[in-house]
């Protein structure tokens, strides 16, 4: 197994995988494809948290 960063890994000859909270997603055909997928996950998580913050109304 080779590691690009803490979340993008190559497992032998099986391809590139992205480690997520629920396990590993993949295989991806290239390291760049796995990195792009990881960036999409991070972007959607950030948008989800921002939306949740907008929905919150503090008690008065």
C-alpha cells in the first residue's frame, strides 16, 4: 500500500482508494481521480455544514 496523503491510498494493484468515515471508496483508476473525488466530498461536507448553520435559529 502506498499513501499520497492521509486519505488517498493505493492498495497493491487494486487501484486508488479514498478513506472516508464509512470506510474506503473506490477503486479509482488514478491518484488524480481519487484526489478529485476527495475534494468533492470535502466541498459538499463544507456546504452541508454551512447550510445547517443557516437553518439554526438560536433560542431567545
